[in-house]
C-alpha cells in the first residue's frame, strides 16, 4: 500500500540523546576507558551524520560549528582509540600465529606494541585537560542544538541529501572494487557509516527492509574496520617488501595479515555489490517510492 503521508524519525531528539549519552559516558570516570572512548566516538559519528543530512535546513553558522566541535571530540580521542585497537589486534595475531611471533622475539616494534604501555603515555594533567576540553565541546554543542529550530524538515530535501550520499558511496565503491586501496577503503567505510546512521531516520518508511539493510551494512563496515586495523599494524611496522630487507618471519607475518585482509574483503564485496553496484537505485533497495514522501 502506498503512503501519502510519512512521519520520519525526528532528528533533533536523536542528536540530543547522542550528545547526552556521550556526556554521561565522559562523567563515568576521570579518564574514559577503552569502551567509553569507543562509544563516545560512535555517538559523535551518529550525531554528525544526522546533522549533515539536515544541514541545508539548519541555520548554517550553527550547523558548521556543531559539526566542527563534534569532529574535534572524535579527533581528540582518536589516538587513545588507535593505541588500544593496535595492541588488541596484535595480541590476536600472536595468539593465532605463535610460531611466527616466537621467531620474531625481540623485534623492537613488535615488542613495543605488545608491551603493556605501547607508546609513552600522555601526562595525567594533559589527558585530564583533554577530557575537560571534550566536556566543554559537548556542552556547547548541546546548548546550540537545544535552541535550534529543528522540529520541521522538508522530507523531500532530506531524501535528496540522502540520495546524494548514496551516489557518492556508489562511486567510491567502484573505485575500491577496481583498485583496492587502504585509504580509499577507509573512505568507503566512513561514508557508508554516515549513510547507515542517516538510514535510521527513514526506518518508519519500511521497517523490516531497512532494518535488514542496517544489519548488513553494519556487518560490512565492521569487516572494513578489521581490514583497516590490520593495515595500521603493517603501517606501524613500517613494512615494505624488498628481497632480503626484512627478517623472513616478518615477511611471513605480513603474508598472514594480507590473507586475513583478503578474507575480510571477500565478505565485504557481495554486500557492497548488492547495494551499490552500477545501475542500482536507492529507491529500489529501500523498497518505497521517493516521490510519494
């Protein structure tokens, strides 16, 4: 049955909730733990994704500041998150390939990465200052969002913004599929996450179909994330292949890492093709007619 009236999920309450949840997580301890850092960064991405799709209908000066401040929160926490992920990824590799790691015993970079303290830590006062800065950014953004007029949006404009995001992702997908590149794959993942978080507001249009899409895209971005985590290990090792340049066990370890990356990409491509292949249309995958909204 075609609908002549559709009530989308409201954007302002969702953004407000995301920011409040981030503020709550930040207050749980003096220095956020790994899980809190991860969750806060996800909440920032969700907030920014919704603000991006609503941007043409929000007062520009406030929207620009909101997007910049939320991005800054994620940027401040980025290095905290990367250190945790690198150590966890390397420990998983060591567990999977103990023989290779035993032959790499004493390798300076691996030893440093696997040590309890990977890199010299930020002084406590500097980390505390960063937490205070994050709190201030969240407070300011929450205040601005609270007083912005975001109660009525033209759904046709939202759809056009959403469709523009979809077209950009489809183009990035084609680039990645023809020439897989770490930076491009990372961009594919980030843009798909924006699309995934924006998809949430359209869920009432076709709940069962959209929830299925959300589940599959979430799985796809997780596999892209695991691919990227392994790429960061290779980058940190400053690995480049040249005959005789590296210890043989290191060459072997990187081959094993590449094999794991291949398996993650093999899980990505079927889903990516289903939703972003040439000739595919947003209206077809969502299962409703854009013109009647």
